C-alpha cells in the first residue's frame, strides 16, 4: 500500500509541476505579445 501511495503522490507532484510550467509559459507568451502589440519594440 505504501509504495502505491508514494507513486500516486509523485504522479500528482509531476502533474502539478507540468501544470505550473504550462501556465507560466502561457503567461510569458501573453506578456510578450501584449508588449509587442502596444508597440514597445516598434522603434527597434
């Protein structure tokens, strides 16, 4: 029972880290897109 519980918690941690990574990457993409849309890099 303990081994199955350990692998289950490890799987949950892995899913949480992947979910956080996806959210962070989407947030960075939105921020960069909004900056370019506002014309921050227009004069470069």
